[in-house]
C-alpha cells in the first residue's frame, strides 16, 4: 500500500471548503463501487483510493479558518508513535487514532489526528486493519457490493466515514502489533530472571519502542573471568588490614588496606566515595579480619540499586537507567567480562570493527615497564554494564579497584555516580574516560572501538550540551 505512506487524515470542514475537489471524489467513488466485484481486496483498494485523494486537501485539513472561511496552513507537531491500537470517527466527523507513543508505558494510549503521526506507522496500521476487514467480510459469505447496496451517503458524511458506517457491526479489529508486543514482554521477563540471578539484584528489561528483543548472546557473570592466556598471580602474599574496629573512621584507618598500599581512603562510613577524583581504590579482602559489613567493602558486594535495561527512542539501541535515586559517590555497577591480553585485544578488535560494535575496555591505570597490557572484553562474558551508553556529560565515572589481587595489571573497573542521579534517569559514562586532567587522549581507559580509524568514524548521539560530536576523538 505505497499510497498510504502519504496519508494524512482530514476533517469535514476542510473537505467542504474544497467543493469542486469533493464533487470529483464523489463521482469517482461511485465509479469505483460499480466495478467493486472485480477487486480481490475491495476494502484495501477503496481505502487506498480515498486516503490518496483526501491527502490532496491536507493543507485545508491542518489549517484554521480565516475571514472568508478559507483555511490557512499551520505546522503541526509530529509525534513519534510505536504503534496504533485502533481508529475511530468522532462525533465531529474527524478520524482519530488511538496510539502509543514511542518510549511511553504500554498503558499510556492517547488519541491523535492522522496528521500528527508518522505516515509509516499509519501505513502499517491500515494494512493490518484492511486485511482483517476483508477476511471478515469474506467469512460472512457476503460481498461489499451487497453491504453497500441501496445505501446512500449523507451530504455531511465524508467518504471515509461512509465506508466506516457500512462496515459490519460485528467486525472487531485486533491489533496484530499489540499481540506481538505481548509475546515480546513474556520473552523479556524470562531474560530478566536470567540477568537478575547473575547480577544478584533487581534487573528489569523494557522495550516500549519496537519489537526488538534484548539479545543475550553472552554468558551473564558478576565477576570478571581470566582468559586461558592469563594466570592469576599467587595470592599467598596478599596484604590484609589489621583493623580491629571494623575499618571505620578513626585510628583503624591507619592500618587499613588503602593506607598499607599508600593511597587514601575513598569511602566514608556509609560506603560513599568522598572525593570524585580518579584514583586507585584498595578494598579489604579475604586476608582481612573484617566482615562484609566493613565500609571498605563496596564494589565486591555488587550492585545494590535496581536497574533497568531499556530501548532508547533516539537510535542509540539499548541503554541502562536506574529505577531509584542514586546519591553522588555511590558505587553503581562494575564493568565485567573476560580479561584478555593486549595481543588478544588487538586481534579481536579487528574482528569487532567488522561488526561495527565492540565491548573492549582497556585496563591501563598503571604505566610500568613490567605491566602486562590487559583489556576487559564483555562480548562473550559480561553483565548489563555492556549496555551503558556514552555521554560527553556523563553521570558516572570510572574507578580502578583492587580487592583479592594487588597486581597493578589486574584491577576491577567500577562505575560510581559523579553526581546525584534521579530515578528513571539513564546511566552514562564518557567513553574517553581520561584518568586525570593531565592525561592525553592516548592514555585513555575506555570502552571503545578497537582501532583509531574506527574511533573517529562514529558520530556521537548523546545530546549533551557539551557534546564533542564524535564518540571518541584521538
């Protein structure tokens, strides 16, 4: 139904202002009815014809009356709609559609004139509607010729409304898209359960944009795993704290893990990062006498906030948002995956470039001669942090955390809130992720396209006021 791509609804007033055009339409409709028996799909043919001709007076339909009753054209807002649930003719003889806005809740269905909707969405609806109506008429053992026989259209009734009045009263339209949407939600609930078990926290998955399913083509984990080419170092020399008061503020901090590693304590007694600067964090570990309620055990406890993976409305694919308020300095989620060598990362990066997507995150906090260059690859193993989108004005920042291993090359990558984050707000971090203001671009630790050429080829869609225009700049 290619003609429907130009569909715009109209009003009775607008049609009456175009008398000559309306008279022509009426005559042609009568000629069409006379040939009706020759059509395979009469409903679809008539609707296509009517909509195409009514579209010719769309300027009148979207206008406002002036002195002599002549309409003036005004620009109307176009709403981004996921699907149309049904349509109806109002008492004022207007055609309106019951539609769900893209990104809105499934229960938020409102009415809109056709001129306010994406023609492609209207086209999809009309194809579905007319197909069902044709099948219904055929199933009753009748024809449209019989249904229209002897019926006359009143002068105040537009051609589309006339067809509407002739539709069998027992016809009930069932929105095919809505039925597919229901099946999608059932499948997403199963995926939710799988991810929630791996995360050991509440994870929701919502798609109020299209019928796309969240593809879980990776093994959900909550702690990174090492590739076969990496051997976990001997843990017998792991340094543990000597705290006897639970590592809380006071004298105990003088013998706690951060002090023993030569860095300051980042957490207060409420497990909030005090200083939003990118520095090393050493948490207590299995060699320490303190228990899991120790305020210096934060990242190792995992995500404590309820999060949601959702389908974005602006073409950025999937994203992650919080379902509750997150205070500034709070640990949000850890970036986990398969820890691989630099050689493996280079090889995989070339492969991922061909797919146009990569989940490689460089682990390059320490720059030492003996350090083995490593990366985290969340392609085959990971959690929902792999769906966190970039922003040039992010609400999270990256911290490098050491827990059970103090090897400089084997830190854990953790996201912390760099400001207060409100419930229902998308979580983002800067893919450039400079470790300090003095770092150069080549020293960035980031989830990024694997090669320099690929980095500059991706436009940034974050929408931040300070957006740089490209995802990553060298």
